[in-house]
């Protein structure tokens, strides 16, 4: 199998997707050779014990595609043109090449959209319609997007994000991570995961900092800022924390996937703009507040029956504090989250079942 996605770029969410895919492929067949396209192939090779090729080494990965049976377009929102049109064209090219070179093609636990440009919507629909065998989707919004684009030739299955299967690190490991930074492993924390985005300006950043102060003053929750993509998120967190009065800590790196999930598990409440911070936290039963910069955030939260979210453009101090109040009221109410998350874990196995089917195992 050859797996392609946004890997090796320092994004904890994307790297967790790769870890989940590799884990499930090995459960299907422990001896299956797995190849991965990555921006940092040496690092990917060592971390996940897979074969790896540099993402844009076209001759090498096209040659490899001639020898593989399954091409996996691997998780996340790869089919979108908001952050980059060229990345969409690249992923569509690899899908076409994979099919032409004799592979079954699977889009694995993915999100679709937003695809804004009409020409890109037509191109995407045409490539998926002609070249993809199965698509497993992580949310209902993606299902609606495919329907709107007229994609119906591949077998389409509603599943969930592959990362819901990943466990947290052992408690003593997470204790050590907190202690090494001077933090009490038994402390009460509120986690913030922020990212730069149009509309996340100094005024909005200030609102998050004020809300963090509010959580400290009213509930005694120490604000902890946890990045998902450290290259971008740390700067956004520093902007929010600039004028804060409460004691707080900004992680510059959360480590491996299980370490990251373990840190989110120690939060009493999580306020996040990043999807995978919400996925990791939900999987650990942590009450959530979502800030929607992209429809995938609200779609995921609705999918698991959560109602505490607001559009980034509509974020206010009063509104954010009201959501934090409601989330604090759910601390310890594991039943409120567990129903939606248990369902996610059950339907997630449809991802690996699709891979098993296309491999003919």
C-alpha cells in the first residue's frame, strides 16, 4: 500500500492520521509493506517503521505506484482549495496516477471541502468519479459536498476520523511531561488551541486571553496553550496570551501523538479552533468549546452531539465565557460525551474494512 497525505509537516493532527492508518493496515496484514509520501521521509521512516519517499519525488513514487496494490489518499481535508489550490491539484494528480498505474484507490476517513472555485469543483468531481474505488468520510458535511458535486461512482461510506482509535500515553509519561515544565500533574487546567486565520486578529486574540483569565479567576483553571501545528499555532497562542494576568503556560511542542492526546486528557475543558484538538479531547471525555473557522469544526461537533461552538467572526468575550461556563458544568459528565464518541469509534472501523476489501484480504 502507498499512503499519501499532508505528512511530515509538523502537524500533530495529520501525523496522528498517519499513525492511525498504519496501525489499521498492520492489523489487516502485519506483513503488508507500507510506503508513505512525506515531507520528511527519514523522520517518517523512523517514527512509523514504514518505507517513505519525499512527497514531491515524482519519478520515485510513480515507480513505486507500479508495484503497489492499494493507493490511499490519507485522511484530513486534502480535497480543499482554501489554503492552496496547488495542493488540491497535486492530490488529484496522485489519485489519477494511482489508478492509471494499476492500484485500487481509497480515500480514507477524509473530509471534503471547502472547494470554492467552480473550475476546481468540476475537476475534483471528474477525477474522483473516474478514478476512486471507495471513499470513507469523517462527517456528514463531506457527504453533502460529494452529493452536491455529483460524485456517485465510488462506493461512499460514512465513517469517522481515523485518529479516534488512538490511545493516550501512560499516566506516568504525561505526569513527567507536565512536571518537566514545572506544572502540577494533578492540577486543574483549561486548554486553548488557536491558529492564525483571516479574522484571527489582535482584537480576537485578546478575547481568548481575557476568557482564559476568566476561567482562572472564576474556576481556578490554569490556562494551557497546546499547539497542533507548532509552526503556526504557537505564534497565535502567544498573541492571545500577551496581555493575560493569570498564570499560564504555552507548549511549543506536544510530542508524539499519544503524548499530545495524553495532554488533552488532563484538561478539564478545551477551547479549540483546531479539529484534531477537539477529536483528541472528545475521545478522552473532555468538555469542548469549538471556534469555527472552517465548516469541518461545526460538522464534527454536530456529528458527536455537541452544541458549544461559535463562528470565529462572532466570537465575543461574553459569548466565549458563557460557553466556558456551560462546558465547566459538564466536567465529570462523561455520559454527555461518550454516546457520540462511542459511535465514532464504532463507525471508524469502516475505514479499515474498506482497505481490507480493496486489498482483497
